[in-house]
C-alpha cells in the first residue's frame, strides 16, 4: 500500500490508514470484532465513525453518527453490541454554544452499518467527558451535575441499556458546593502556568478488581475502593509535585503492583514538559513514585507544538495485554512503546512519528488501543484519522 509519510520510526511501521476525507479529527478508539469505533474531537459535524478493520491494510468506513448541535462526542466504549458515546459541551465550536446535549448516549450496534440509539443517561452541566466500560453491567463515568464543581465519578448500571441508571457516585470533598462543602484549593476553570488556581475534576477511572485508579486532573492520582460500587471510598491520593498538572490516566498493568500515570500535555502548557509517572502501589494506602518514562528526543516546545504525553493503551479485556509493554500517545511525538519489565528503569523500544497532515504543524496522536493480534490502532486529532500500526516487537 501507499501509506502516509513517516518522519521518524523505530521498529514500528504503518499497516493501514484512513483519513476520512479530511474529517478524521480522531480521539477515543475501541476495536471489537474487527470493527473500530472512533470518536471525533468536534471540529466538524461528526461524532463517531464506525470502520471495518477486518483487513487492517484496507480500513473501510461502515457508518457515522453525527454529533448533536453544540456538543462533542469524542469518546466511545463498546461491549458486545452496545456502544456508549459521551455528550459534552463542545469547546471547539466557532462560537461558544449556548445549548448542547449533556450526558451519555447508548447505541445498539448489532448492525454496525445501522447504529440505533436506545438509551440516554443525562448529566446536567457540561456533560460526560469520558467513561470506562469494559465488562459486566457497570460503567464508570466522569460526568457533571448541578451543585458540583467539575466532573466526578458516577457509577452507571447498564443492565437495561434503554434505562441507564446511576447506582453510586464519588466526588473529591469540596466539589459539592450545594452540599455546603468548601474546597481547600483555589478553584480555577482552566489554570495555566503561573496561576495559583487548580481544577479538581475526574478525567476518568480505570477499574481493577475492587479498586478504581483515577486521574483527577490537578488533584493528581486518586485510588478508590469500589468493592461496593454504590459507595466508593477513598483509599489514597498522590500529588506529583510542581512538575505535575492535568493528571489524565492511571493504568495498572495486569498482575503488577504498579501504576502508570500520565499528565496530559495541554496546549496552554506548551513549553512545560509533562511526564508519565510509575507508581508503586504494593501498599495502595501509601503510593510512591519510583520512576518515570524517559522523555523522547525531539521536543518541539520552542516551535509551539503540543509535544508530550496523553493516553495509554489501557488493556481492556479482549485486547492486547502484556504487563511489561505499554503504548503511549505523545501528541506531536507520535506513538511510543516502552519496556517496563524493570519499573525502576523503563526503556523506550519503539516509536512512530508520521509527517504533519496538510496545513498542520505536526501529527497529534491522541488515543491508542491494541488488539489481541498485536496491531496498534492510534488516532490523530489534526484530521488524519486512524492509523493501524505494526509495532515490530
């Protein structure tokens, strides 16, 4: 195949690619039964693209779901024939929207060519940012509600997809203003360098047994006991110091007593390098940083390029799972792979950095998942769609 131009690669190569005719502003991606479900950032009219990847060298568009007006629906989760799509106020409209859909839509995708919405879970406020649903009936949702500052955890029962129902919630003390709580931090909506303020808000939580590991934005890492999902309880919290903000993902490799925790490289923090921390949770009441992933060569902060970590392959059930190998999206730094067999000395073992899409300053790899056959699926937020990658490992 004639594929996209690759500027820099170690071990990795492009197997397949679909740019969706310039509307490939890709974000979250799941692959189930040879079908890729890709959320869109909200720069155009699309919400979700459904793509046949049964031949990974020739990905083919099956169908698309439009986003509601004023809304972006950039996140997806698929279990069996049920698809969850977030609805959130779209920050990427030309004019700030005055109305939008806030919550989580539920689709029947038993026929991927004809997705049918069957349910909706409302979250008053800005809406749902991200959700985790891997198996069973419970989804862990980062949503909003009246009387709360910022997003918090809502546990949603999907036993009846037509009637998603909240069964539990947890918020950081101080978020529930209507309940009389006062934050012990200085609240700010979008703090940048030099600002005193902080935004305490759940990005998303990943379940592992009776624990959920959460990136809680400027509050750092939060570990919750979810043995009783109706009443999650705080186990511990870890701040990473002045080098850390915007904590995004807290992922536990299978069978390991460690977490990999990413701090998202936001545009307003270009020039301040963000990191991925490795945390010892052998005693999860007292988590400790033991190392961090090495920063790749080639930083482009001085060019104004968003260049730093975003998300990890989360090894959901049925996907590629190796406790010693992790995949990471690095925005302008492309896709990176690390050997973490020695958690104190992680080593980069592969990477792929395609050329910038037309009219852009760089690739901006956003989200990543890997399938059981070892192929890696990664999305670009700058319009270049979905890449299918052979990691060569």
